[in-house]
C-alpha cells in the first residue's frame, strides 16, 4: 500500500503532470482502476503542504479577468474566485476540483452570509499557506478590504458593504444603484474578479516579503469589543462593525 502513496518529488511531479506522461506513470504501477486518482486530471498529488510550490508571483490582472469569466460561465462567485486563483497558481493547486467551493454562491447557497467571492478567494489562500499565520493575516486583510472598499473597483456605481456579508454587500449596492438584487449579476461578477485579484496581490506581497497588514477596525468597534469580545462580558466573537446591526448602549 505504501508504494501507492509514493510522494513525488517536485521534479517528478512537474514532469508527470504533463498529461500523457501522467497516464503512463499511473498505468505502469499496474494498479489499473484501483489506482487512486487524487487530482482532477488523475495526477498523483505531492504531499501537502504545498506552499513551496508557490514560487512565482501571480498575474493579478489575469486572476481578475478569470474571476469575471468563471462567474459569467455560471460557476458562481465563490467557485469563480477560487478557480481563478488556483488556475493562475498552476500545479499542484489547480488539481483541486474547484467545485469544492460551489456551495459558497450567494453567501452559502443563497443564505447571504460570507460573500462567496471572499470565501472562494480565502479558500485558495488557505490552500497555499495552510495552517500558518500567513493564511490568517492575508484572509483577515481580505475581509477588512472587502468590508471597507467601494466595490466593484471599476464600476460607475460602487458601494461599501461595511462587513463581509453578501447580504449587506448586495443590499447596499441596491440602495446605491437603484437596481434590483436580481440584477446583481454583472456587479457580482466584477466583485468576484476584484476579490480574487486582491487576494492574489496580498499573496504576491507575502511572497516578496512586503506584505504589511493595513486593516484597522473602527475605534467604535474596538470599544465594543473591549467588553464583548474577550473582555469582561465575553459573550460574542467578531471583527465586523457592531454598529451595522446594533445600537450602542
Ligand atoms: C464597558 C463595557 C461595554 C462596552 C464598551 C459595550 N458594552 Fe455592550 N454590554 C455590556 C454589558 C455589561 C451588557 C449586558 C450583558 C448581559 O446582560 O449579560 C451589554 C449588553 C449588550 C447587548 C445586549 C443587548 C442590550 O442592549 O442589553 C448588545 C447588543 C451590546 N451590548 C452591544 C454593544 C455594542 C454594539 C457596543 C459598542 C457600540 C457595546 N455593546 C459596548 C458592556 C459593554
Ligand atoms: C451582521 C449583523 C451583526 C453584527 C455586525 C453584529 N451583530 Fe451582534 N447580533 C446580531 C444578531 C442577528 C444577534 C441575535 C439577536 C437575537 O437573536 O435577538 C446578535 C446578538 C448579539 C448579542 C446578544 C444580544 C442580546 O440581546 O443579548 C450581543 C451582546 C452582540 N450581538 C454583540 C455584538 C458586538 C459587540 C458586535 C461587534 C463586535 C456585534 N454584535 C456585531 C447581529 C450582528
């Protein structure tokens, strides 16, 4: 059994991932249809973590365009953002089936919780950096950026979500644009691209050693948190602006 789990070296992997060569490699194990097919293309995957395979900066604009394209092809915001990033990341990342993020559309199959674009982009960050501070720091920055930035970046009508929720994001855009939530397609497609691109930018900065977290909670929210999040009341979690949903007291 152990031989089936043989971990490819980076060089083996890059060679076999070529396609035809991968088929030959699998066939030559003599295991036929019982051969585990770990990757989407049947390529045996290297042992995780994979952070060492993230060696080249991502093309941020290519990620943005792919995000829009995959959204328009019906992948949804979450799978679209994830797929844009893993496509540009290349192997082995692109061997993970992007449909693992399908559920994220509409903030979780239409529940409008975490924006799917954030969810999908964050999943790609997590796939690259695994259980490290980099994942936490980059995703934290992405959540903050999404909450505070007028989006979509290049649209005439931009709106600020105030938090990373699909619900707030869509409704604030409806208010700003005068359109209906069901007209959101082009807008959410653009945000899928923008959010994936922003994650790519942070990942590139991390790679180059220039990543500096800039997100700051409002002073107001910090004050609420002092008592409620880890403070003496200690009855909730969160970094979202409390005032979006609660009166002060
Ligand atoms: C000085 C500490 C402190 C600060 C600062 C603070 N709270 Fe509270 N908050 C409390 C306490 C104590 C309670 C009552 C808890 C209980 O009944 O168990 C409470 C209750 C609440 C409740 C429950 C409903 C209610 O009104 O009683 C909400 C919601 C709440 N706070 C939100 C906020 C928000 C939003 C902020 C910032 C704008 C904030 N709090 C700042 C201490 C604080
Ligand atoms: C996106 C909206 C949203 C945001 C942002 C938010 N909350 Fe809440 N909060 C809720 C909802 C919904 C409930 C549940 C209310 C209920 O069931 O009556 C709740 C419940 C609470 C309660 C218990 C309320 C009670 O009546 O005892 C506290 C305390 C609280 N939130 C504090 C905070 C603090 C502090 C922040 C900021 C760090 C915050 N919330 C951010 C939506 C939000």
